[in-house]
C-alpha cells in the first residue's frame, strides 16, 4: 500500500531560494510541493485551502515575520508541521522558533538532502535540528524543566482542548484570575510563549490521548 506524498509548502520571499528547494524536492516521489509563497500572510490566507503537511518557513520576511506566522498557522491548523528555514544560526533565533511551535530548524546552506531528512523527521513527529543549529544551541541548552503540579497538568489538558480561561475556571470551580496565574506558570515552566505552543506541547507529549492526563 503506497502512502500519499507529503504535501509541502515553501514560504520565502527570495525566489531563488524557493525555486532551488522546490526543484530538488520535486525529485522525490514521496514529496509534493503544492505551493511556493512569498509571504507569511499568503500562507496564513491559504493554509486552510492548501492543507499542507509541512510548511518550510523563512524567519525574516516583509510584513508578518516567520515566528508570528508559525503561531497563527498552528492556531488555524494545529496539525501542520512547521520547519524553519533560516540563515541565522544564533541560539536565540533557534530557541525562539522552537518555543513558537516549530518542530524543526534548518539552515539555508545545508545540502538539500538534509532538508528532505528534516521533512521526514517532522512528519514522524520528531524534532529536527540541522547539525549547525544543534551546535549553536548546545551551549545554551535549557536547564531541566520544573515539574508541573497536578493542578497545572489538569489545566494544561483543558487549555489544550481549546477551552477558554473562563471555561477552565467554571470546570474546576476556581476564579479566572487563578487560571490566568496557573497559565503563566505553565508557560514559564515549559519555556513556551504562546497558546499554540502549549497545544503543540500537549500533542507531542500525549496530553490529549485518552481520558487521563499524561505529561
């Protein structure tokens, strides 16, 4: 039984970059490049219609930047795998991209076969950092995360299910302000800056599987 090819969208405002990557990726039978777009707004507007499996996303683009684009895409279509393509190897860029929900980070000067490996990895639900990105991030590796309390785990589960602060407060019979405080603590402990990032964390760590809470 043959699987459908991985649907890929390339988003970069440099035509030479998109054309080069597209021409090589199209040589793989298990990849279909369904669009090459030049702005974050373009993919935001079309993500529902295109329904990509993977979005190769440049960080620095005119208008909406790559980080904001990633966050909006994950809010609109949570199953999308975001793979950042960038010329920046600074740990701040890499860490920020990952905290905004990206599953991978690849430098633009890597061989294209490494981009293919990155696509395969994120499709398998794995995080992928190219060799240069790994080396850059290593000295800045985050300390071991604080453990979430049982209450925080429960709140993370409810938030990941799409419930608002008010709905969580009603479900647990606590105040909205208390939920907001827990939410801030959860983000701090996990090193996540956005609601989309919390949802992605919940998906990756099995929080939404079954009826119990798993972290």
